[in-house]
């Protein structure tokens, strides 16, 4: 069975073909996903994305017959549509700071962390703050809304004509969902939004078939089913929920590096350090933490060679060249710390790459500590191919790290929504913590310097 996965990330959008029996990607189309700066505020170019999706489905279906469609997207994004399914306002880019201008008003109505597991985040990272700002700033347009949709289900609506919502996107730092009661938060009722919320369906629900006109346009079978879809970090987690025994942790890497602990140590989450409660595809709360690691990596390596050698690693360990947090402020475990390089004069390009990789690994290890991570840690996404990152994460955590072989862990997880079970498990190389004490010594030095700020 071949599943086409529509994967809308913050930086790139992809359509991947996943062969379910082998849990492998067999084809991929990719495009940049840059927000538009025109109009009332920065927003996602959904028309360009829609063209890309339909063209990709048509091209890929000519290569391999598509049997089903699944959807996964980044979080902190929601859509307001009218009764005809048309946008009443552009889909706001969560990096727009407009919602911050009503921060005091929003803080007065948002639920407490104990109710939702949602920390108060800047810009539009709390989806509830986006909807609140849109309602106050554009009341006439907001009044035309018939449905509030999470981002994966917006694309499902465009494919099937059916409205739905789903808990992994509702539960990812939105202020909209109470994971303990499995219901909308008190704020949703306080602001009168419950009537706008589309019905909540399980991620694995088969919503319906692709609309006939789209089937004709793409060449897909008119009976091709479309599944409800889910949040991207939770798509990365799903294969492990189905195959692994707790305790374990999963690190989903992309624009955001999201760490999730299943069956870990009991800890009290600290909302000031960007810990939160996600809701997994089975509907259960998952302690999580995150930082903008992919964005940091892109900024730090811009124009630099992404190459390293063993002697670069050895030199960095001996020299203890450090990069301290945070290069992207406002989120992550050190949201108010300013980045600082230590003992980093005259680094070679290879050594600089190693220091950056170590920094990202140690930020990830900090996130895992904050959420009680235990057992093996699986790294999904681009950082799984970064060997210095994997080794330092194993050293800092003191536990094995598995580097997923899938180039896009989100695509595999989203494809599993179409599975009936009995599939092969995910694969990856297992790395034990390095025996050389220089690795753990480096990790201790970084932690001490980072905590001192």
C-alpha cells in the first residue's frame, strides 16, 4: 500500500510516498514554504501550497499508484473558514508579533498551565492568542467564521469537503485543549468559540474520499481515502507508541526540535523553560519540551560547509570550545540567555560545525532532563544524520540514542494512520554513550556555563 503524505513544515512543504509494508519513503517532492508579507499581516501562502500539493500528487501518482492520503503539519496554526469552506482571514504566520500587542488582554482570559499544559509563549506560538487577536482586530471578518480548524484538517477539508478537528494539533501549546479532561479548555467556552470548533475526530479516522474534481485533476482513483491527519511532532512519535516499550523518548527535528518523553521519570514541568504537555495520537498527554533548533542550525551554518572530520571532534573536545544558549531567544530551555562563544577563536570550518552540533545536542539533552526523559532516545528528521549531534546527545543523556533511518520521521508516522497494524517497526543505528570521558566532561562544562548564563 502506497500512502501519499502531505507534510507542511514551517520551512519546507513536502509530499512523500510511503510504502507501508516496509515503512520506507519511495518518492518525495519538496518546496520552500515562505510566508507572504502582503495583506493585513504575514500569512501562509495556501494557494501556492495547494498548487504544489496537487501537482505533486499528480506527478507521484504517475510513478506509483497512490492508495491513500494522510496529512501532517506544523503546530501553532489554525484556520477560520465560512460555511462554504472559504477563508475568512488569511492563515496567520505564528512568527508575526501582532498577538503580542494584546498580550495583557489575552493573559486575562487564557487558562492556567495546570489546566492545559500550555506555557505562555511569545508572538503567535499560542494559537489561542492568534484567534483572540484576529477576533479583536478584524471583528467583521471573524464574525463570518463558521468553523475553527487546525491546520492539518484545513487541508483535509480542501481534499474531501469534510470539516474536522483532531487532538494532537488542538493539544500542542494552543490554550484551547484540556488534555486531562480530553475536552476544550475553559477559555474556549469563555470566549464563545465552542460553537465554531469542528467535530473532533481521531487522527486515524478515514474522513472521506478525495473530491471527484480533484481526482480528475490529479489522476487519482476517485475512491482514494483521506485520513484526518495530525501534528508533525506527534507523527514522529506515533511509530514508537505502536512499537516500543516505555520508557523511551523521541526527538523530532525540523525547524523546531521537539523532545517527548513516554513513561519517563515524574517531574514537575517548568512552563518558563518551554516545557509543555502535548497530546499524542492515542489521545494521551505527553510531557514535552522544545527549542528552535533547526532554525538555529540554519542561521549558524549559513554559507558554511557542513563537513567535519574525526580530528575536528577531538580538537573541540580537548579545547572545550563552547557555544552557549540561545541563538534564538524567546523560547526553549534558556529563553532569556544571549548566545556566547567560548574558547572559539580561529576555529576551522569543521570545528565550528562540531561546536554547533554539540550545542544543539546539549540543548536537546537539557530538554530531555526537564521532561523526565528516560530509556533510549530516538532522533527523527534531519539531525539523525548528524553524527557529532548523536554522539554528544548520547554522552550528555547517558543513554543510548537511535538515529532513525527515515529521512522524514513525520511522513512515516502520518502514513501509519492508514495502516491496519502488523507492520515492520522503524529502523535506525543505535549509539551507546561514548566511553571516552572527554565527552561527558565537555557536557558537564557546557551545562555549568549555560546555567550560569
